[in-house]
C-alpha cells in the first residue's frame, strides 16, 4: 500500500471515530436532558402535593375555630370587628368566610350583624343596638323628625332619616339600609319629652319643609298648654338662640304670674 493510501485510510478511521464520539455525546445529552426534565416534573408534583396537603391541613385545623366563632354569634346582634377579634386569631379570614356563607351581614367598615329570620324575611338590626355599636357608646338620643307631627303644630312632612344626638360622631351614615343623621351635642336628655320635642323643632325649623311663620305661631300656642316648668328647663338646657328668643316672653310672663 502506498503512503498516500495509508494516509487516506487513517483519515477515514479518525473521522469514523469522531462520528462515534459525537453520536455518543448527543445521546448522553439527550439522556441528561430527559433525566433533568423528569426530576423537575417530580419536584413540581411533590411541591403541589405538599401545597395541597398544607391547604387541606389548614382548613381542617381552621374549621373548629370557625365553628367555635359561629357558636358565639346570636341572631339579630350587632358586632364590631374588635368584638369578634376576642374569639379568633384569624378574624379577617373568618369574617370573610362568615359573610360569604351568609352567617354575617356586613353593615359598614368594621360593623356586622347576624341574620334574624322572621316570617317576613331577614329582619334588620334594632336601631338602638346598631347605633350603640357604631358609636361604641351608649350615650345618645334618637329622634325622628316625624315625631314633630304628634305635637299638633301643623307639621305634615314625613322623613326617612333618624337624627342621633351624641358625643362622638357627626354626619350622615347609611347603616343596615337606614339613614342616620349623627349630630354632636354637648348635652341632650336621656329620653324624648314633649317639651324637648317642641324645643328641638324650633332648633331645626330651618331644616323642615314647612312655612316657618305659621309654624312658629303654632309653636307659641302649643307651648302655653305645656308644663311650663318642664319647658323652661328644656329651653335652658337644650334650646338654641332662636328657641330661647321665641319662648323667652312666654316664660317671662309665666314667671311674673308665679311671682304675683
């Protein structure tokens, strides 16, 4: 064999060996890639299983706590978030779950009530409980402007709001579908009397959709029929400038008659 042929055969043998090496490397790369993909797949499955097991375990441990909170709720009661936080360490999650399940009704930010079923449907919360929870205070007086109509002074308008005299909040708020007008006052009685109602009417006469002149004449006439001692106290303690000015002459003449 000539030196040239030996050289060509050596090159051919080397090239064949290189092809074998490349083929082997390609197969090895494919095997490693497949192995890596399998490892990643099983890792993901393992993480998913662990996550599912964790969620399931949390729900199982959370249910007794949620049920315990539900057992403390009473139909028709009004609760603040702070009230319920005493009975659970996951108050926001439990509140969300109870609202979604219909076991609580959200009234406003941080204020909830439990449903109370009647033959007419879900009954609203009692206004006094609702206002007390909203204010976090039981010192308030609720007055409906519709009560002025019972004084017999000629008022005829009907109103869909309740005025709440209190020491903490001011403004109009819708609570449980009802409109409340909160007004801060330094003082107000514990209960509504006819004398207070008459003074309150004069204090708010500009807010009423009535003829003011006719109404004030009727107020003066009605005041003469009331217990003037009680009326004097109501004017002194709760009357505004207008109420005091309007009823001053009436009260002064009463004082003169008592002195004589």
